């Protein structure tokens, strides 16, 4: 028996075009959730189905709805979409360095710098959300990994929250920082973008070629934005301390080779 394959659907050989998978390969079945400002009931379910249809999900089934207070309803909708993903058109930042265990990070720093690497971290501007920066820097760490304070060859200076850019530059110069990590969670009116751009400009004006590695992190950052923000690296949500530590080793080694 022969079969005719849809050239637009991914096969194990090509793996270029893909559709969502539900019951069978390429069936386009997807699930999404959202909330509408409509009281719970049949009319709300009908509105949710209409919205899903307009978003390209057809047929669409409201598989779950739940009241949120008196005037809002939460929905889970399941249905088929016709859209195809072209994997060749996907643009992401691929990790170009290996993930190293703490012992290898320490050894690499000692070999490259012959001293401890100094890392200064802070939440800049009016941002008071220190959970992210603390997860990376503090010894307790995140996702089962110890933070950068755990690494023997790293000296970590955590400035905490609501640090002004002049204060950050001053601290980095005083501590002779090799790397500066800033965290931004507040995103209203693109505050995270503007603050980071201002920060990078201030460092380059103040320190020129001696500017430390500049690293930005936060759940709303796009790793593709590094050049736009003027930083060396951007880390998004889910980043672990081990990823940051491994990057520091990679970047410092590359920088040293470049200036050799």
C-alpha cells in the first residue's frame, strides 16, 4: 500500500514544516486558554467558541469553562488549526557554549584570569523584584542548582533592588567587576528596555574598552534583543545559575583571546 505525504507536513526526514499534534501526526489540534469579561453560562461559551473560530481554530470546542467572580469566565478551548510552522524561519539564540559543572567553571576561571571573577548584580531603576536576580546570585540558587555565590572562583556583589544606574556604574568600577548582571521585571511602557539601554550607554561612556560584560535578564526580555539593548547577552525566563556561570566562562575566555 502506498501513501501520499503532504509536502507541507513534517516527516522524520525533513522536519522543516510542523503542525500541532493531537490524536494523529499533523492533525493541527491545539489547546488554548483565555478569559472573557462575560458572566459564566451558555452565552459565554458561545462567545468563546466564536473567538476561537475567528482566531483560525475550526472546528473549536469549549472543553472547560469556569466563572471568575460574577462578570468573568475562564475558558479552555480545543480545536484544529490550519497554520503550519516553518522551522527554517524560526529565529532564536542558540546556546553556543557547553554547560559546565561548578568544578569546571572554577577551573576555567582560575586558568583564564588567575584570580576570582567579580560579578556585580542588581535590579535597576524602580524595579523592586529581586526574585530573579537572587535566584541566579544567591547560594540557594534555582531549579536545583546552586547560585553563583556557591562558585569558589566567583566573587559576587549583590546590590539588591532599586539601584540607580550611576550607583551601579560606581559599584562596578569600585569592585573592578568583570561582569554586571541586571534584572528587570517591570515592563510598563517598555521600562525594561529603556532602563537597560540607558545602563549599557552609561557603562560604555564611563569605562570604554574596560567595560565589563553586560548581561540582562527578565521574563519579558527576548534573547534576540542583545544588540538593540547594547548588552553582551540576554537571558529570558527559566534561566538557571549554571547557564549563566557557563556563559561567563565562555565570554571571558573569548574576550581574553580577542585582546591577546
